C-alpha cells in the first residue's frame, strides 16, 4: 500500500511539474514601444513582452541601465528596430552580450537616406507607414516561430489578422490625407522622423535651417541659430508646425512664436503613448498623428 501511495505521489508531482513547465511564458525583450506592440500582436498571451524604453523616451539618446542587462539575460528573444535607431547600437550590444537571439524589425526594407553631420545615414524611422510596419511583423513571426515552432501556426494566424488591420490603416490614411491639396502637404516637425510617412503619403518633409537633431533637438542652440530657424520657418509658409512627444517642446514653441507660426499639436514619433492614452498602440498613434496633421493643415 505504501508503495502504491509513493507511485501515486510521484505521478502527481510529475504532472504538476509538467503543467508548470507548459504554463511558463517565454520572454521577449524589445527595444522600443513600437516593436514591443508589434510583438504582442503576434504572440498574444503566450509570451511576456517587455519594452526597455518607456513611453516618451528617446531611443537615440538612451543610456543602458544595469537592470537592462539583467532583463535581457532572462529573455528568450530580443527585438530591435535597427538602422541605428537605438543610439550606439545599445540593443544589439545587450542581446549579443547575453548571447540572445535578436530580431531586427527593418530587415528586408529599403532605407531612405538622411544627412547627419556631413554624412549620409539610413533613416531608421521605417515604421511610419503601415506597409513597412508589416515587414516588422513578418520578421517577428519568423523570430518567435524559430524559438517556439510548436505554436508557429498560432503566431501566423495572429499576424494574418494584424496585417489585415495594417492594410486597412494604410487605406484610411490615404483617405484622410486626400482632404489636403498637395500644396498644403508640408510637414515641419521637431526632428526628421517622418520621412517615410511623407514619402508614402505625398508630403514634403522640411527641417528648419540651423536646427539640430543631435544630442537632442535644439542641442547647442544659440540666439543666432534660433534666428536662422525662425527665418527658415517663415520661408516655408506653412500654417502650422508640430512638436513630438519624445522631445522637449519648450524651445520649439519659443521658435514657433518668434516665426509667427502655430503649433499644430503633438505627434507620437520615436515612442508611443502611455497606457490609457489614445496613442498607446501603433494603430492608435498613427490614427492620432494623421488626425492631428490633417486638422492643423486644412
């Protein structure tokens, strides 16, 4: 009898251990809020998804913290944007330092080029069209399916639905933007994050002469440079310019006032909005950006 009880106890313990293993969620650690949202759309509740950047933080100037290395050391997969969005390649360094597999969202896309401090760079802000965002999603599907092939069909099914939503978003943006005549599609923002949006939807993207997108917008600004920026804004002849939620708007508002132009509103750029805000998801941030731009420029 004692032996039967022992066998039964071992079977129960074994079943409980297996159940615990099956119930353990995998961990994806993402660099930015956008790639974290794309990842959640693919993995659902099967994975835990963590973003190193919090809403409102700037990936260009982010400095690695001790807790970041600890978090990445526990990851089953890391996901980054790529093309140097993560300044000094901080996400790649974290993943490679911990010997973790890394998905790069922009892989397979054709980059736009931007000029920075006398050199030509790949514009990393590729997610600003839903058609490009679809490439991020497909790259993530491949990455998570490699780690967890047993649930590949599930990840592909979630991605199929989300890709349909991205196509709908693209068509909706086209309809909204069509309210603006081409002559009014001039987008002036506080740094050059909207190149793909402008190229995709018929806008001209302009950056004021003398402005800086270095160590951050307006960095090292002098009275003479501020005067140059204000004069440049007046020459653009736009109804409004826009600030971004991931940069300090104080100097931008001052220069807009000097130039006699309106601030058309805040746009989500390198970061999505906080939980509970209209821009807490990728689709939400794109929707709110388009509504803000069209309303201000009409």
